[in-house]
C-alpha cells in the first residue's frame, strides 16, 4: 500500500504512528507530496483526494482512502492486535468519542489558528485568512487541553485504560500546538506527564 504524505505534518504523523503501533511500516511505501509548493492541488493528486489533503492511503487495487480516522480504521482491521479502535461495542464507541473530541477540540483548533492567525504555509497556499477566527480557535485549543488534562487525571490514556487512536490524535495535536507556539500551561500536570510518556513510545520516538 502507498501512503501519500508530507513528512513532518501532523496528520501524516498520525498515520505513521498507527502503522508503527500495528507493525505495518514495512508494508507501506511513503510518497512525498510537496504541499508548500502546491503539489496537493494538482489534478493528479485531486484524483486521489478531491479535498486536496494529505495523507492518502492507496491500496493495491487503486482504491484511495483519505481522512486519518478512516485510514486508521482500515489499518486496524488488517489484523486483530494490537487494536487502536477497540473491539467491543462499548470500547469502539468510547474511543471514537474521545478521538473526535481530541480532533475537534485540540488538533483542528490548533490547525485553524495556524492557518488563519499566523502566516501559516504562506499567502499563496493559505488564500483566505481570518485572524480573528484563528485567535478564537487558539482559545478553543487551550480549553481542549484543559479538558484533556482533566480526563488524564482520572485515567492513564485518553479513552480509558488502554492506548488507542485517541492518544495518537491528542499527541499530534500537542505537537502541532508546540510548532504553532501554543504552549501547554504548566499546571496541566496530567497532560504534560502523559505527553512525556507518549514521547517515549517507539512509534512516536521514531518520528524524530
């Protein structure tokens, strides 16, 4: 299978972590898409993902799957263990819920701040920007961090007792926040301790 990505970007990093956790890195061929130069906007790439975003998973039969949650779902069902999306109905629902909260309340909020309230990837790539909306989303990201800190004060992982895709999304959100110079408040001790534990996982440490 092929993974179209821009290495170092937060969403492609989510898929690299998932592949490593599943032991599937050796089954993936990584193809770089130069987003800063607009390669994601070409007709050839839009044929794979009309929304012009990385990452994209292309299967041997030519099927293309985009959106990190969908790609992770596919990877998780190639074999049974370890699972990233849960096994029982309750586990799957709880993980999906927390994955979406981490995505919307942290990662997406940071991305909106970066693309609207900072120079982002440059005027030619960004196009329309609304600095006021971006600044509002910075506040939303900090509120997301506060919520996740409270969650992690009660349990070891974002979705409960076991590592899951929700942890991958949260870590990517915090990494992006650091890049965008949105610091995790120092009194969010549970979130910071969890981030340190995540950084030591081989799947994360391998990102460099």
